[in-house]
C-alpha cells in the first residue's frame, strides 16, 4: 500500500502500432490542470528525421524510445490514468525476494537519461579584430557610412600618431584612401604574409570573458548586459570571416559558438553547431579537435561531447607541469564545465583535490 502512493519515474509501454505518445499525455495533463486534479510529469523525447519521399525531403519527428514513455507519478494515479488512456501499461512486475514492484527509475537516473536524450534532439562567421591588430594587406568590408558594402585593403595601420585605420578602396580610382573608424568595417580576409594569421585569432580577453559568461548562461542568474555586450563585440569582430584551414576554423568557431548562445541567436547558433559537427570527423590536429569538443560540450551540455572531450583530454592529466599553456587552459575549461553543469568527472575531482 505504501509503494502504491510513492512518486516515481515509472516505465509504461504502448502497443507497437501506436504513434505519438506525448500527444495523449499532454492532453490528459492539460485536462487535469484545468480540473484541479493531481498533475504528473512525463518524458517522451523525440528525434528529428529527414527522409526522402518521392522527390521531396520530408522533415519528421519520431519517438526516441519507440513504444516506451516515462511518467513521474504514483501507481494509484497511473491506474486512474489508465481509465482515460487504456493503451498505457506497466511493464511486468519485478520480484525481489518477498517484494515485487513495477520497474521504475530513480530521479538521479532520470536526470542522466534526460541529459543523454537531449544529445539526440539538438540540431559563419566574420573576423573583425581590434583595429590595432589589423595588418597592412588585410581585406575589409566597410559596414557603415557612405561607402557601406565596399571592399577595401588596409593601407596604413593605426599607431605612431595615426588613430584611424586607412584603407585603399578597390576599383574606386577617385577614392584611393579612406579613413575608417572602429565599428565601421568587418574583416573578410587576412594578409598571409609576415605574422601567421593563426596567432592573430588569439584574443585572450574575449576568450576568458566568454568562458565566464557561459557560467552565468548555465546558472539561474543568467547572462548580464556586460556578457551580451562582449558577445556582440565578438560577433562584430569575428562573425563573417571565411577561413581556409581546419585549425583556423576551430579557433574561430570556438569564439563564435558561445557568443551566439549568450545572445540567444538560436538560428545562427544551431547552424554553426551543425557546421562544427560536420567538420569534427575531418579535424586531425588533436588540440584543435579538443578545442571544438570542449566548446560544444560547454555550450550544449551534450552527453556525447562530454564523453568525447574527456576521452581525448583526460590523458593529458598525467603530467600537467609539462603541458603547454593552451592545453592547460583546455583542461581547466573542461573541469569548469563539468562543475557548472553538474557532471564532475573522477579525473577532474582528483585534479581539483590534488591542487
């Protein structure tokens, strides 16, 4: 009798021919709420499937657990529900000595299951560095003023008394040089001569600021106006650049993905997630792959990226004193995400206790 009133996550089944379990459950839940009857929680995740039907692509949603559904309620309430929704049935009782019970999951197990299930349902960027980081020969597109939309090359860098950027407007013979203020341009290509452009994508202030903003993004307090300002600056500086190498793309995407998340730009965020997922199998450089996996995990709280990031990065923990600064930073970011998202790993806990 006591067990029949216990609130648990019970596993219920539907006939194999049944489709769309969440629809009936949602209606029953709404009916109960209208009538002031006891409510319940349910978990019936779906996944997106795109398939060919004739000469067209059809976008559909299918049940992730086919004919299973999880309902948080008591046995008594579930028996009452069966009077309205008779197609739902308990799994066969499990016997344990003198006691028997219907199969159920603990709240902790369900939280983990929901986390894993979200990994199935989860479905570029311009580099605009600070003016002082531009070099002669970089190509920009002017975004404000009379010459909005015009492409130009950097002719004179700021410095030595020169405050503004001076660019040479291409194919405009009567306007060879033009002063452009910060915020009135976006970079569309980098000059590959001299300093390697890889190093010029490093911006420690933005990297650290976005990382800290993600902590608030995943917490009840939420992001601040300062976080949104920083994310907007990141997109203004890095939002439209096209990179030719995987290493450069990885560094770029690792800045853009958290910026889109913090600003709540869902469409751009999901589009970039898809781009990152598509290039992951092609990235051979270990550190670049690690950077993408850690970024994906920190932004999406996806169980798969958690596992892949730890599989790749945890072996680095053997001799942290010999690690380069970039690898140490990735380890710290991974441990931060574990702590912020409530998935602390044994290796991360051990490292924290050792330090």
